[in-house]
């Protein structure tokens, strides 16, 4: 198990859409955490090039993450109405909406790449691959990790042959990893999910969602997790590649909210103009909405207009700090040890 070899119980979340870089994954791995490379939104060719770059930068074990394709079930009338609704935003940022369309994010090509060039860990989000797919990757020597957001998904992942479950609480930044994008926005918080799944399923559990400092890591370790998977707290790392306006916004005391407004799939981001104006009417329809809003979001990013694009962030975003990723990993690990020692002392008070 790769998890048993880590110096610090810290997994870098795969961060698709810009922040994920080979340098970031290498820095986390070299510091004794587990680095991850996000394959989402990239072609198999580009992803393959990043994979080779990472192998050249670091000899530490690492993981890669794939989006599991979902059904093409967007409602055409809903998409048209949403396109009309975006007219004002489109004029404001000076970019036309894009053409909504379905694709499977290069699923077969990426799987073929990972069979040809095996990696230590492959994690999945947005669904559970078929047992044969899991078995074919495990046959290359890879561990298969599946992201789940409730106990029913955890059972499906276990039955498909997953080696590790990544439990994602509703506090998490970015997309919900749920198998279907149902209207159950309440969702499990990470501690509740961890305890409920730990009581039922005998697999190593990695906990994600709103964990951004050592004490947060300690909390999920005490709850039975083998490690914490952390996204937002790495978005300001020196090696990460986010937009500067996004990185700066994380430090503000801005509330986060769940929304389908940017991509048609529920995700958590900082509240901003686009999110507040369009969450109410955004239909379900990933990846159609992703392609519909992409040119407008790109234009807003270019202008440094933080109101006009997705600022993915978990609930603890204000704890993210600017530092080299290796330093963040060490602080998280050492902070967890210190917090667990303090907690142990506190438990002794009553004696
Ligand atoms: C900018 C961003 C991009 C993300 N991209 C992915 C991804 O490509 N694949 C994935 O499984 N999870 C992705 N996530 C979710 C993380 O895996 C993780 O669940 C989340 O970051 C944990 O919550 P935190 O951000 O509060 O640490 C992303 C999160 C963020 C903030």
C-alpha cells in the first residue's frame, strides 16, 4: 500500500483545471506526502506528456486521477434557456458562450495510456468504473482508489474491487465526486461520512473536505482515516498553477456555496457575481454547461475579473497560505502530530 510508505499522512488532491502541475505533484511526493496529477479536461496526449514530466522530476510514488464518464442526459430546452440567461454576462466579459456538447474526457485513451505506462495509484471521481476496468488497472500493479460521498457509493466501490476509498465530505472545494449529480446538496460532512463508512467497510479510507491544517488532518486520523486528501490548502502553493485572482480571493472572508452554474455539475466555490446570479437557474448537464461557459470564464480570467469565473474552494479556504508545497506538507504532518498530542493530553484531564 502506497499509504503505508508516506512520511506524512497527506495526499495532494488532484486539481484539474489549471492548478495541477507535475512540479506540484513532485514537490508533495518528495516531501513525504502523496502527489497527484489530474487528468481531467486534458487530452490523453497532454496528460501523457505531464506524466512523463513528473516521472523525470521525482522518484516518489504518485497518483493520477480520472473523471468517470456519466450519462449524456442534458435537457436541450434547459440548455437553451440557460444560454439566454447568460447574455448579460457574455456582454460584460466580451465573449460569446461556447457550444454545449458531451464528451467522455478521453476515457478509453487515458485508460490505454495507464495500461501502457503503469502508475502507482489511479483514483476516480464522478463514478465507479466497472469491476473489469478496476481489475485491468490493478493487473498493471496500480492501486485503484474510488471517490465516494455516501455509504451506498462506498459499498459499490468496495464491490468493484477498490483498494482505497476517498471519502469526500460536502465541505470540499471543487466538484462533488458523487456517482450521479442528484439534488441532494445537503450531503454528508466528512466526519459523519468517515465514521459511518468506517463502521461498515474494511478498506483504508482517505478523508477529504475542508481539511486545511495539521489539526484538521489530526481530526480525520482520529476518526479512522489513513490520510487526508487536501485540495484548497495547496491552491496557493508556489508550484501550483491557479489563476492569480483565484489565489488571492481564497484569503478573503468570502462564503462558499454549491453551484451548477459553471459546469452543470454540483461544485463548491467562493460566492461571486457569476455564482450568485446563475446558481438558481443553472440546469444539470455536465459537461455541456462546462463548454457553454468556458469561453466566458476564460475571458473573465484574462481580465482578472474574479466575479466571472469559478473560484473553487473548500469551506476552510482562508487557511490556505502561500508557501512551497513541500513546506505545506511538512507543516500539515507535524501539525497533525502536535494536535494529536494535545488531544491525548486533553482526554487525560478527567482522570
Ligand atoms: C480547484 C480544484 C480542482 C479539483 N479537481 C479535482 C479533480 O480533478 N479530481 C478529483 O477527484 N477531485 C478534484 N477536486 C476535489 C478534491 O479532490 C478534494 O475532494 C477537495 O479539494 C477536498 O476539499 P478541500 O478543497 O477543502 O481540501 C478539486 C478541488 C479543487 C479545489
